[in-house]
C-alpha cells in the first residue's frame, strides 16, 4: 500500500475501533463518564480495567462502528470536554498509581462553534502540559488515525506505539494539499511528502514500536491472534514501565519529546 | 558597533541596533480603515491607526523595540536555522523567501531584556516568517528560553502570532507542541511566572500549546484566537459564523483570557505583572 492508501484504509471502517481493543485486551472494564466541568463527550471513552492482574486506566478515542454509533461518538472527533475527561481520568490514575494506556484513533479534534467556545486549544494544551509530568507510566497507541493536535493530546507518553498501517500527522493530507497547492486532489502527493506512516515515524524516532497487523481484520482467527500478542506486549511493557524509578521515567519522557527537532546553526 | 556593520544586510542583532534597510514606500495604509499615514505618525501611535485604532502588523523586532527598556535586549539562539528534514517539496525555497521577506532567520525572536526595570526572558513570534508557523527552530528556541528562564529563575513574557504548526516539517513540527509545553511545565513547577500576549492571528498548534499555558493570558483587542481557523469551521459546519467569533472579546467572555489590553497599554500592564511576581 502507498502511504495514502494506508490512510484511506484507516478511514475505511474495516478496522477495530478503540472499544474493540478495550473488549479484547482488558477485562472488568468499568467506564467512567464526564469531565466534571461541562459534560460527557462520547468521542472519548475511558475507565478502569484489568490488564492481566494489573488495574490500569484506559482512555480511547472511539469512532463508532455503524452509522448510528458513529454519530453517537461524533466520528471520533473529541470536544474540549473529551480531552478534559481524559485528563481527569489520568489524574485519578496518578493518584492511585495506575498506569495509563491511551488508544488514539481520530481524524482530528472536533471543529465547530461549540468546540471553540469551550476552549479546544486550551483543553489540548492542558493535556500536553499535564501529561508531561503525570507521575505514573503512560503508554499510547495510535491504532488508526492520528490526526494532529487532537491525537497528540492523548499521546504525550513514555512509549508511543503505532499499528503498521496507522498514520500520525500534523495535518490531513487533503488539508495540506489544499493549503499548500490549492488542490485537495493532490492528497496522495501530500501524504507521501508528510511521511506520516508508522515506518517513517519509527525512523524519525517519534515512536518506539510498530505493531504488525493481520492482513484482514475481518478474519476472526487472525484478529484473535493479533489481540493476544498485543496483550502480551502491552503487559510486558507496562510491567517494565512500572518498575522504572519515577524520576528516571519522567526525565526520559521529557527527553523523548525534548530531542525532537531538525535544526542547524547558521554562522553567516 | 563598527561602521561596516551598519551597512550589513539582514543584521540579526537588535542589541546593536542594526536594521534591515529595504527600499519601500514610507506611506502605510491602515489594514482596517485604509487611511494612509507616513511611518513616523504610526510609529508614534504604537503602530496603531491614529484614526480608527486598527493595528498594523508588527514584526517581532518592532514589538521588542516598543516593549524592552532601551538597549537591554540580548538575543538568544539567533543563529538557529531550519533543516528540511523531510525533503518536503518547496520548503527550502519557502525558507529562503521568508528570510528575505522579513530579514529574520526563523519564526521567533528570543532573548532577555528589562521591562520597566524588571529582568525577564522574552519571545516574540514573527508574523512574516511563514505566518509565524512553528517548526523545529521555533519549538527549540522557545524550549531553550524556558529552560534558561528556569535555570536563571526568570519570568517569561511571550508574544504569539501564528498560523499553527509548520506542515513542511510534518510530525516533527507537531511534536514541538509537546516539547514546548513540557518546558513551560518545568518552568511553572519551579515557580516561574509566564505571561502570554496573544496577538492577531494565533491559531492551531500554538493556541493548542504555549499560547494557552500562561499564568496570565492577555490578548490585543480584536485578535483572532482559535484552534481551528474560521474558514475551516465554516466549511465544516456549512454555516456562517457569528460576528466577533474567535476574537479577543469572545475569548474573554468565555473565560479564556485574563484581560484584553490595548497595544498602547501593554508595557505598563506587563511591567506591573512582572513586579507582582518578583
């Protein structure tokens, strides 16, 4: 697949959404609602569950499956209250020393009058700010679309993993093509130029792991094997992160983002 | 400063008083009412229109010239330049053009200065450098400034103006949001004071990171401030937006700004805030 084909695949609805991961990997999941400020955003699902024997806080951006479900979840485009709910649950996790696992799958944060009125920019900024020093391990997985700031707001983590065919980008290829070349039909070229695929992000040092995918998620056996192996990898990684000294963990988290950048000194 | 450097093109040190000499018309027309003025009378009026009060776009250096006590600005990391890490089509030429257009090497000017006698770190984004977009250099310079301020126990005053993350650097530019926010957090945890002044326009990744993280957040009147840009929202929801949407007063009334401060009063306001936090 070309990069743009991969992006189209993440949007096709032929892949498991966050709720399916919660079902398959964790057990005893209890969903917790609301941001305690304004409302409950159903684009973000979150709660407590067991990963093996370990209680963890799981937060995911849910796109929904059928039409009704998609509308219910606002197509996985979170509003400020969704990001604030996520932050509330992360602080709760910090208090009770629970690791946090986030599942990212969004075309981007919700774009509309209400989102702006309630401070979409402020909500995302607060998450970046607080997650950087949250005193508990955080692991983020981009399982489908990683759309810009709306994805990053749940992905400031000790480890960021990506599915093989997922993408994670500063801008949608269509948006990029229409802004730079005034032609959204050049999206495939933009996708190639942006290099938002898992392999490129791994090479750029943005993510720590690429998770192999089954060829076809509709094959139950392949899907089962996929989730089984993912669960094992997650358990191992969470166990490793929990053993880390907290100061070391937080210093490494800061450094992981601190080191990203391409610049030079100009002596002229 | 020696005589030779007076004639050097695109000087990059404000402290030396070197200015980019460009041939351009000395008349300026107000972006709001269209009235024409000579540069001097606009300058005297803090870069605002004497008739309607509309604001002219201010370069980062001009901002600092208005704000910093005379001769106190010392630039930091002025020599950092972008690398075209993704080999993005046309990025190299765009960078060269931006430098030519505004005489700056990148989209933010950082340093230390005194404001009303108070020592502070300061940054001002550059509207004419690829619309103040945030790439690696902008992220790196602001991060270094916050780290320096933390080390030196100094406050930070920051002027934002930005179209958001710089697309041509792809995911690397997105990560700058997290990087800067982390440095702001460390500065804050160490007890540092951070004041943001949001100017027209500030959108996207800058709004969704350090613009909204100040202990005190103020804006110039009428500034467009948002996460999504108004055109994108209009196209998405297919209806026109209410008057004043995403402007400073709108944010003030929704609780996201501490105050809307006219350009002419900024220095007083900032000086006062810095004295409160000595």
